[in-house]
């Protein structure tokens, strides 16, 4: 199988988690390899390199990213970072972070953009569990 690098790069730029486990995104400038959905800044196209497996990236001399844990086993807690992110977000929200710093403050504490955080929470939380009212209007109704 050959990786379509242009497509792979677009997937990484969009941090599309559906492609986690399909390929590995390595960054020449940092020597680190990531999952496609890694929240770290997307490098320039010419600095990106793609591998089918983490093992292949390692043997090319890259190290695993500590942020997205590309070596995690699918289905393990490490792998399911999105659910974990939602859990951490909920804990911070119950600590009153949103009241104090807003959704922007919450997102920056978690190390994500506000847009990314909203997207993860939309997919991970049931509509009734929306932690802040401003976003309730955007939650799809399922009744
Ligand atoms: Zn990463």
C-alpha cells in the first residue's frame, strides 16, 4: 500500500481522528511521529513524512509524540484520547473554569483550540450533558 501524501497531509491539517491507526505522520524538523489527529501544530508540507506503521517511523529514526501517544493500542485508554479529553474538560468545567475563563480559557488549559474542543465534546457527550448553555443551541436534537 502506498500513502497518498497530499491526502494524508490534508488529514493531518484537519486533525481527522478517523484516520488514527491508518498511518503515521512524522515531522522531520522535530524528529517526532504522531497520529493524524495530533493536536500539535501541523508542520509545513515539506517537513512531513508519512509511514504506515509506528515501527516504520521508529526505524527511520523518529520518536513517538508524548502528546498523542501514537504507539497506544487501539481501544486502550491511551488510544481513546478524545473520550479522555471530554472527561478532563468535564472535570475542569465542574471546577468552574468556564465561569471564570470562558470556553476559550478551558480550551487553552487543555491545549486545544476552542473549535477542536467543541467538536470533540459534540461527538463524545450526550446532548443533555452539554456543559455550557451558549452551545446548547448548536447541539443536534435527537427527539
Ligand atoms: Zn503527536
